[in-house]
């Protein structure tokens, strides 16, 4: 998506350890009209798939997941990274390694919120090694729901997670696919 590629080039900051910071429009301050255009594009891509639930993982996926859910006129469910004492019921759960935090957390979704009658679109802000997305796919499989595919805002394609998941036959649509990035050379997108 040209608009996003240009925005990343203009405002993204390439940090240490293959981390791209897009705090000023997506991950800290959210440019809502801009993020809404990203959500509209997810809708255009998946509008014919019968989606009735959006699934993401806390925290940074929640904003874009909610905007996307408005286009589909359906609820957004976010997987939680910790179980608090006021939560009751039964949960689907899966361990997920965090790329940005360097730890592993058990990610959970209440069984009441995903069921075999659901058609699920997974939405997330970033795809790197694929741990978060694989965890969400696992949760959809546990629930017996149908997975329609995944919509990702920024895929760091050079880290391989996205292509490995596509190779399993899962539809993954990324609005920007970074083939390489460095502070010296800047960003190169797939197909450039
Ligand atoms: P993965 O599990 O695919 O390795 O990483 C995806 C998750 O880690 C995303 O949910 C995102 O929150 C975070 N993440 C991975 N790489 C980056 C990055 O370069 N920048 C930011 N802001 N988050 C990232």
C-alpha cells in the first residue's frame, strides 16, 4: 500500500536489533484517519470472506483491530497476555515468545468469545518471526473456528515469519512488506 510505504519512509525510525519504530502514527500516537485507511484496505481484501470476528493480541494490535472491526460490522477479540484474578471461565491458551520484550507469555482467549461457528480474520500491527501470528492461529484452531486469513500492517519479510506461514497455506496479506532495512541504506520494500 503506497500510502503506508511512504509514511514508514517518512516517519519510521530504524532502531537496533531489527526493530522499526512507528510510534508517531501507529504504536504510541495513533493517527486515526490514517489508521482508518489501513483498516479500509483490510476490508477491501477480505470483504468477501464472511468474516464475523476479528482477533488480535494485546496491546499494539487492538487499535487497528477495532477500526477494522467497524468496517466488517463485527466484534474484535484480543488475546490477553496475562490472566488476572477477576477473570473467570475457560480459556484457550498458547505460549508466545515476544520479539520486542524478549520473554515468553501465555496468551489466552476466553472460550466464550471464539467458537466453531466463527469466521476469523486475524489482524496485527507487525509480523516478524511469526510467533505472535502462529500463537493466534493456534488459538483459532483450538476453538474450531474457520480462519479466513491474517491482515498485517507491517511485515518485516526478511525475518521469514510471513512466508513460513504462507507456505502452510494460510492467507497472509501485509500492507507493507519490508525486504531489507538499515539506518544507512534505509528501507527496501518487496518488489522494488
Ligand atoms: P513476531 O512474533 O512475528 O516475531 O513479532 C510480532 C510482534 O512483535 C508484533 O505483535 C509486534 O507487536 C512486535 N514487533 C515485532 N517486530 C516489531 C518492530 O520492528 N517494531 C514494533 N514496533 N513492533 C514489533
